């Protein structure tokens, strides 16, 4: 009869160890799970809401330039009443001189472009939505190079184009060729702003 209580105590002790081990495992899983959930919520609030839904509760989306980037939608077919335009122009940039050249395009209008420079230049292809502050321009490509070719479809009504700057010690020529349905171009240079009607 004295053997039975010893077995009972031993089995209760084993059961208690098993429960403590199970609780320890749950604790080790719970903390990383909660951290992962908090990181996911932060990513959603800081990145997804501003970029996908145009909502920026923290203000960081605007600071990073991602607020509303997927909100622009254009159709796959755009019919035009005007004839297609072609523009060829050369800009001569002295050392540390810059120029900005943009086209007026409506939402959905496209433009095929090609530009080449004698040497590498700093460039920024960006757009200013009609009726907004120029400081709120949207940049689509910023970098340093000597050539770019591509197609651009305007996500909104406004002016769309390039900023080039010569950071070298030699004079650089930038040659631009575009084809599209633009009514005018606008040049911003050290000598002022002027428009060309096509």
C-alpha cells in the first residue's frame, strides 16, 4: 500500500513539469508573434495607407513622397483630336548650370522620349499636377547619366518633364527628342521662363 502514493506523487510531479514546459513554449511564441503583429501594423500605417489609399495619418507618407502614388489611374486607350507633335531641341549647359524643360499633358496622354548628353548630368524626371504647388511635384526618376529612352503616360493634368544639371567642369550638350500629343512646352532657365506652342 505504501507504493501507490509514491507513484501518484511522481506522476503529479511529471504532469506539473509538462504544464510548466508548455507555458514556457507559449511565452516564447507569444512575444515574437506580438512583435510581428506590431511591425505589420506600423508598415501598414506608414507605407500602405499613404501609397495605396491616399491616407497619411502620420505625415510620413508625404515626407517620403509616397502618398497617393497608386491613386493615379489612366486608361489603356486614349483617343486624340489633335495631331501628333514632334520636338527636337538641344540645351547647352555650362559648368554647374541647370535647365528644366516640361510639356503640358492631360491625364492619359503619352509621350515617347529619348535624350543624350555629351557627359553625365544630374537629371530628375518629374510632374507638377495642375492647380498644385510646384513644391509638391512627383519625381518618377532621379539619377545621374548620359542617356535615357522610354515612354511616359501622364497620370494627371499638368506639366511633365526633366531637370538637367551639369556638375562637371566642361560644357555639356543635352539633345532631347520627343513625340506626343502636347500643345506646348515650358523652359525654366537662368534667363527666365518661356513657352513654345506646337
